[in-house]
């Protein structure tokens, strides 16, 4: 029997024979995975950046094309309006209204096809006359870009396109005494835009022109060449 005695030796411990050694390749696999993930992320970012750049370019091109090709509404201006019978106390039997309106196509490359056009005159919110309107040639009429055309309309009691009675004439004379008689001209048209071989769908256009007439039956300066309101349906 041997004893250690007081020699002070420190016993050493050895690992059990069946305990596996720690794997030394774990850091290498970790770094490989990080590199692969980083490469995938870079490719994804590159693809997203390329896609967004292409989308931006396409959007800019589409916006420029839209600015250059988008249709601008035709512009209606009241050029002349006369009701000569207003200057006469007994002008009811020969009452006649004539008017001229200009239509401007402001588009640079887009024309306008007009298929129909009608005009109606209102007094005190009541329609007093209606007539089909004529353009410089027969319908359908094509108005070229940057072009202005004239519309000439006439309403006549003798042709039944202007309806006048004693009550309405009395009201007209009352307004004439104040110095100004107001009328409203409404024009409607069926039309569509055209550029090269492309034609838009049909639209219904409504132009509203408020007209002030003096005691002599002629248009007053405040309504001369005034732009008419326009809306589509």
C-alpha cells in the first residue's frame, strides 16, 4: 500500500476515452453560410435596384408621352350675339336671334371629329329656341390641330325655331328697360379625338355661354369674345 504522504503532488485528470473531441470546422461552416447569405442579399438588392430603375425610366417616358399626347378640350368663345327686335317695342312678330361662336382646337397633334352639334337659347332659365348648328362642311366634320372654325346659328320666329309670346315679350321689355338682357346659349355636340390612326371613344360635349345684350339688341362688351364653359359627359 502506497501513500502520497506529504509530497504535495497535484493529481491530474484525463478525459474519458468515450468523450468526442470538439469539432474544429464549425467556424468555417458559419463563415461560409454568412458569405452565401450576403451574396444572395447582394443579388436581390441588385435585381430590385435594376427593376426600380427600369420602372422609373418607363414612368418618365410614359409621363412625357402623356403630356405630349393628352387631349385638350376645344375652346368655345362667344364672338357675336344679336337680337335686333329688342330695339323695337312691337318686334315680337319678326323676332330673330343670330350668333357666332368660334371653336379652337388647341391640340398640337390631335384632331377632333364632330358628328352632331345643336344650339339652344335660354331666357330666365326657360328655353326659347333650338336649332341644329352647321360647321364649315357636312358632318362628320374634322377639325385639324391648332385650327379655329366658326359656328353660325339663327333662331327665327317665322321658322318656329324661336318661340315668343306676349308674356315673354313683356319680360324682355322689362329687362331692356334696365339696360341689360341676359341670355344663355347651350351647345351640345357628339365628337371624338383622333391622332394618326387612333380614334378615341365618343364623347358628349356641352358648352355654356352667358350673353349680355344691350337695349339695341347687340352683344355688350362684357360678353364679347368671352370663353364659354365646357364639360363632357
